[in-house]
């Protein structure tokens, strides 16, 4: 998988020499973003209560989206022409927008849950949950 | 089951868009008839509507075509006469 | 009832699937829809007739302008109907509402909204005005503009949003949008053309007939944008408060 | 090939999400799942090249209609019987 990606990067930067490093940084930022996104998805499914789930969703989603978009912007850089810079600038604008809005939306969701008397899990609930999760394994 | 010319191949592989449009249309129609809740009926109607638009877009889509916006290099005036004779020229430009 | 519906739906589905196998395969450039003379005419002549790069906008606002005008009227009537039906109900009917909203506007949310609402509104205007050369147009820009007011109502409360855009003014603005649209059509009628035949506007404006169509399309999109903005906000305000315009979401 | 795979994936997800939005009893969940349906539809249309339709679906379908649906459910019973 890494081989195919590396060859894709090489083929990509063959027609614009000198940009190999920038494209490689862009692709690796995209890969790191995807890994964080996987972590977000796993966290949303596996965490026990609402607050921890929103913790995973809010943080991981913001970081992974920002990384992927910035990586995309770097991959799209071909030269120093005005068009390239404009594209990068637009993508950075989207990154800024996401950086502002996504944490706010997860904060609003958390606050709504708090107002709705959604309680975080206490020690006893966690112990119960551990027992319930341990049972199928012992079978 | 999926050999050339069988109905499964024709529907599920070559014409998946049309098959999904039929399925979505039926889901929407069933929701509109059988659900009692009005919000569910509304969602069913929206699914029905998007299924019909999916059908329209699916019969209009072309392999390897661009989006229906002239790019600067297309220059509608210069290529007018040529486009009249063979309009697919314009649309076979992109990926 | 449900069984009868299921059997009916299944029969229709079998018929449709039987018909679906005769459709042209996906992406076929020689399919009847793609090779019809109408499609080739629009693809070849849009740029020559109207100077508009985006064919969809040209077809929507110029070639089929009459259609779009009454689509705008339909949006207006839908908003008016929702408003009238909800406003006209019995005053003190009982509701079993399960949500109770009684908390202060949140500081973080309101400050973020203060930051991004201008951005959303400028983006909406960009989408509206740039609909000729990129995807977008009156409907999309109007919806984005209406969504910015809905965002204000969601983050503070409905009263704050209604202070900026009162519900009476919503319908004035919506009607104004239709008047702009129909006015451009009537202007071209009085200048000797047909209704919504924008090329005749070149007689009073110092532009070529093609550019007259280009700019008239922009005016028409602005009319659509007015109507859609106002109706989207009026729909939200009516539906979230059950027509009373207070105690909203 | 890549686009066809993408197309097939979205088409299959569409059916799943459409059934799910009608299946769940909670109407707020139903509205949110319907927003996912609209977003998938938007992706499909952007991929097919119908950019204006995709833009309309993104703003109207996934944006405002979800808000309006939830605002309507706010005044109704949240749980549906079917």
C-alpha cells in the first residue's frame, strides 16, 4: 500500500520536478489525517457515554479534517503561479472555518446534553460496563 | 448468475443506477402509503423526489465528460461551427 | 392496508425494474438523452447567445425563465401557506412538547456565530452573483443567506433574529423578489419583445443583446435570492414556534 | 474504475440510509439520518457532474431541511408509532 502511494507521488511530481518534497509532505499529512479519522470513528463507537464520545468526535474530527485539507492543498501546488497560491489560500480558508466551527458545534452539543441532564458515567457504571464487556470474552 | 446478458448482470452491474433509482422510488412510495406519521411521510416524499432526480441525472450522464460549464479554453464563439457538427467534442474533454 | 401497499409497491417495482433493463447503459455518450437535438443546441449555443459559461444557469434563468418564475412563486405561496395555517389555528391549544428551552444563550456559541455569520452572508452573495460562471445561483445563495438568519435564531433565540428580520418584512421582501423577476420580464415586454425576452433590454442599456441577457439573468437571480432568503427564514420561524413567533427553539 | 467503485459504494449506502431513516422510531434521529441521505445524494451528483443540483442538495437538503424538520418535531411528539 505504501509502495503504491509512493509510486503515485513519484508519478505525480514527475511532470513538475522540484515539488517532490512538498507533495510527499502533502500525502503524508493526508495519511496522518486518515489515521486520526479512523481513531475518531473507533472512539465514537467504542467509548461508553455521550461526553467521551463527543470528546473523540470533536477533537479527532477537527484535527483530521484540517490535516487532510492542508495536505490536499499542498498536493495541488504545482508552481508559484497566482492560481496555485489562490487555491492554497482558499483551502486554508476552509481549514480556518473548520477550525472555528467544529469545536463550537461539539461544544454546543455537549452543552445541550448537559442541560438535558445527561450524566457522565460514574465509577459504578464503569465497573458494570467492564463486567458486561468481559463476559463474552470469557466464554 | 452474473454472466454476460443475464438479467442480473444487466440490472445490477451495468445499470446499477437505474436499479437503485427503482429501489429508492419504491422505498419512498411505500413510506408515503403505509406510514401513518406525517414526518415519515414527508421523508418518504423527499426520498421519492430525489430518486426521480437520480433517474434524470443518470440518463444524462456521459462517460469522461466535464461539468456543464465552459472552461476558458473552450471559447464558445470560436468552436461554434465545429460544435454544431459534433457536440461530443466539447464533452469528451475532461477526465 | 400495509400488505396491500406492499404488494402494490412490489408490482410497480417489478414493472420498473423490467423497464430499467432497456435503458441505455450508464455513461453512454450515444444515449438518446445525450444525442437529442435539444441538448446539442444548448451545449453549442449557450455561450454564443448569452455569454454565460454555466449552461445550467442559462437554461434555468433564460431559456426556461417562465418556469423558474413560477417556481419562485411556488416557494412564495408555500411560505405564505405555512405561515397562514399555523397562525390561524386556535390560540390556546394544548401541546405535548417534550423539549423545554429555558437557558441563556451560550457565550462560546454566540461569539463564534458573531464571527462566522458575516462570512456566510458574503459567501451567499458570492454564490448569488457568481452563478453565471460557477455552480450556484439564486436558490443556493438565497438558502445560504436564509440559513445565516436561522443560525442567529438558533444560537441566541428567535426574538433576536426576528428583531433583525421581522416576519412582516419577510413577506414584503419575498414579494419584492417576485416583483423584480416579473418586472424584468415586463420591461422586456414593453420594449417590444416577448415576456422575459431579455435581449430587448439592450435598447435602453448600453450593452450588446448578449450582455443584456447576461445581466438580466443576474437581476432575475437577485429576485429569486430575495424570495428564497425571506421564505426560508419565515418557514423556520413559523414551524419552530407553532406560528406564535415566541417561545421558539 | 475508481469512480465506479465510489459510485457503487454510495448507491449501496443510499439504500441502507433511506431504509434506516424510515425505520427508526425517534423522529429527531430520523431527520438526522435523512440529512446523511441528502449528503450522500449530494456526493453522488457531484461525482456525476451535476454540480448545480449537488449544490442545491447540499444547501437545501442537508442544510435547511434538517433544521426545519427538527423545528417541526420540536412541536410534536418525538417518538413515532411506526
